[in-house]
């Protein structure tokens, strides 16, 4: 169902119900008022005739002369009315042509309804000055009068209601024109057109919708540009090891002996680099996607540090020195992601530090967060290189690696409300500060002690 039809039905039905109820209420009150007015006319007619007869008692007083029944003449338009004057003994002094004895014969005073010769009558009887005056209306003509009044009152209302519905249709149609123009503007755009929608000719009521659409288009443009750049960089990074592997395999095919063994070693190294890059890409896509990492387990900062050290230096655990404040703290993010982020920082620090120097890992906890500081003894980075260090596939010079380690750390911190800060150390080297949010309170299970291998 279209928005226009929905608005028309909602407002139209509401108008019909509202004005229909008002009309029924008005017509009912009008009908009751008409009945009351016609009954008052009967009563006033009887009282008026009684008053006139009382002014000439010689016309009906038997002591002064014999009263004879007289017949009053009535105009043609008064044929629905009847009147009769008689004494309390039943003697008729005057009556209209339609006033038959059956019509006027009643013993009850006031209003009465009766059916005579197939016709319904309503009468009113009044006694005064020794006279009984009865007036009557034919109900068929009374109903005709009431129906004419009802029609005269209902026709203007119906015409006004139909006119209101037509004006409503025109108003809804003209009111939705800006929305229709916006729909046409969106329908006429190319599939890859992500430029903002002009908001100058739009209605003020549509400006929030247009601004929201423009913000969505901007985010889509940024996302598509980033994904295109990511795809291009990933293709370039994957093409390099694949080319190297293919070249070394061709050397193995045409050579023998020591050269073939060296070529196989290089091919295996290329396969390992390709596998490492693919694993980093898979981790990055999972971190940035809707993948759920929640395993229901509590993540302890000391345990994260221990696992990250073991993964970063499986054969030389002594190169990393841990300095912890001893305060057991719990992280809000899953353990796998926390270990991945810290391991990437330790891998970078070990790769850029001389083999004879150690890497320092400091663990400090505060009220709301835990800070992992990784300090190395490498050459460090310049200000320009610090701004590019977290970009995907960025490497300084011909350095080894996939260039995705810091990008994964940034993606993890953005997803869980943490932060990553790279600072050049005054004494040389680089310090990476990884801040992750913590859970308030003490841990519910003991933390495994950190094991060091010499």
C-alpha cells in the first residue's frame, strides 16, 4: 500500500467516522426537536380554540339557545389537521371536515396515538370552561415534513463532506510532491553515484531525511573507496609472494643440487609469507565484520600478556621483559582478540629491535582501563611515518611483513572502545600504548601465573 493511499484512508476514515457521528447526533436531536415542536403546535392549537370559544359562550351554551354543530372550512393544505369542540356531555359544537367521531373520540387528556381506517393519527385533548377541545395530526404528513427537514439538513452536510474528501486528496497529493521528487531524484541516479543529494529545493520537513541520506552516501563512499584501496593493495601484496614462489619453482624445475634446494627454501618462505598475509586478512575481515567473538569466558590482563609473549617468541621467551603492577584486571573484549592485538605489537617490536636487546612490556591498570606499553630499542619512526604506520599494507622501505599488524590492532580498539598510541621514545626506539577497557570488580577465578623460559 502506497503512502498516499495510506494517508487518504487514515484521514478519510477518521473524517467519515467523526463527521458521521456528529451528523447522527445532530439528526437525532433535530428529529426530537421536530416532534416536540409539532406536539407543541397541537397543544397550542387546542388551547387557542378553547380560548376563542370561551369568549362567545352563547354559541354553545344550551340555556340561551340550542347549539347546533357547525363545520369549519379548511384550506386544501390543511387537510392533515383536524379539530373538534364538544361539551363534557359529548355534544359536538364545531369540527373540521376531517374530524370524524372515531378520530376525536377519546377520554384521556393530553397526547395520544391511534390508528383509524388504516391511518395513524396523533391527537391532543384539552378541557377548559366546560369544553373539551381535541386537535389531531395525520402522522403520514408529519413524517413527510420531518423527512423533508432531515433531507434539507443532511444534503449540505454530505456535500461538504465530499468536498472535504476531495480537498484532502488534493492536499495529500500536493503535500507528497517533495517526497515524490526525492524518489525520482534517487531513481534517476546511476548505481555508482554517491554524490550528495542537493537540499536547496527540498521541503524543510524533508531536510532531516535528505541529510541522513547524504550522511549514508558519504559513509558508503568512504567504505567503497577504502575497500577498493584495500582490494588493490591486497592484490599487490598477494601477487608479490605468488610471483616469487612461481619463479623459484621454475628454478627448481631447471636446476639440480644446491641451487634447487635454495630455490625450494625461498619458495617455502614465500608460501609462509603468503599464508601469514592471508591469515592477517582473514583476522582483519572478522574484526571489522559482524562476526561474534564472545566466548563467554573472562579475559584477564595477565593471562593475555602471557599468551601474547608465548606466541610472539616461541623460541626466545627471554627477549621480552614483563613489568606488571600485580593488579588482576578483567578485559571486556574476548581473549583471542586481546592476545592478537598485543602479539602484533610485540612482533613489530621484536622485528625492529636488535637481537641482543630486549623488549619491555609494561602492564598498568586503572579504574576503567588496562594499558599495555610495548617499548623497543629500534630506530623508531619519524613524524610522517608515525602518521602512516597504522595504514594497511604500509611498510617502511623494504621491511618484511604484511603491513597489516597495526591495522588489525586499530580495528580491534575501534570495535571495543580502546585506543592505540605510537610515541617516539626520547632515548630511542618506539613505544606503543595499547589501552583496552576493563570490567569493574575483582576476577571470579584465579589468574594463572606468568611462566618465563630461560
